[in-house]
């Protein structure tokens, strides 16, 4: 009996379990050693103490991927300021990656020009890393990755997973917003409401005992805290 939601009649169950298991939020990020455009990386050991955005793209020298890389490259300093390193990946060679990012320097898009990609891009011709991270989604392609994004915290734990189809370029402002929300939640033990942006009010974690719920309602709102109900307290 197959436990997977997608139709897997054409796959061997054991292959699916070992090859196509998707990592989950809260899992330790799978370890790997990989060849990249910046030399070999040993993950996550080389990135201890840093946030990492590990992302895959379907192929080098494709238009949507080019706009994504130019956009991410233009935000490299913003991510560095958030103690965050970027790592790209596709099922292409390091030589292809080098030729592609060199070509990108000549392309203008959305006001970006002379764009230099300085973050590493993994050569995953063996598909080892892509397979470990569930970036190969076989009903789409067995030889290229989908657009996956993994946000991994400084302890090497997966905190966010996003998957986009090949035809849709990613929203990098949203990826940065998620990272900022995670960092804010970790620092202040709060949650962030819908469409939260840095500086906006935050949500106090829900009361998990009757006594705590009663205490919150009795204390009521003040200059910094608005009690909307026993389960919903907003902090400025
Ligand atoms: C692109 O990056 O343009 C692309 C890649 C794979 C499929 C479709 C579009």
C-alpha cells in the first residue's frame, strides 16, 4: 500500500521511500559534500551559526532562472546583513554554472545590470543533493529540479520549505520576509500575523492553560498590548 499522496503506481515503493522522501520542516537538513562554483562545501558543517537559503532551479541558461539569479544576486548584501548565506543548485555542471553567471553580467533586467553572482552554485550532475532534498519531483521531471527553497537555521534545522513550478519565478521579497519573521520569532518568542512586515505588530503565542487565558483577559489591553480575545493578543 502506497502512503504517498501522488499517484505512484509507476514507482517502486522502496525507491520512493529512499529516493523521493521529502524532508520536512523541523528535520535536520540532510548532510552533503558538494562541488560548487566557489569550491567544495561540506553542509551544514561549513555554515554553522548562519542561516542558509538553499534553492534549486530547473536548468542553467533558461530565462526565468536567469531573472531569479539576477534578483537573488542583487539582494546578496541584504541577506548577508541578516546573517544568511545563499546556495544555488541545479542538475548542471560547475562549468555550465560558471558560463551562465558570466553571461548574466551582460544582461539587463528590471533595472539590474552588471549582476555578479558571488554565492556558490552546486554542481549536482549526480542528483545526490537534489534527491536528498526532494527537489526532483518525478511527475514533473526525473532529470531536473523544481524551484525549491529551503530556509535552514544556524543549528542546521529546516525551518521553511517552498516549492514553485518551473513556469513561475519566485518572489524573493517574500523569501526575505519569511526569514525576517523566523528570526523575529526566535528572538522574541512571538508569532507573526498575515502579511506581517518588519516593524508591524506581532502575535503573543496563545495561552495554553485556562488560568493563563483568564489572566490575559483580566489584565486587558494596555499601551503595548491589545487583548482581542483570550486566544488572540497583539503586541506592538
Ligand atoms: C525558465 O527558467 O525559464 C524555465 C525553466 C524550466 C522550464 C520552464 C521555464
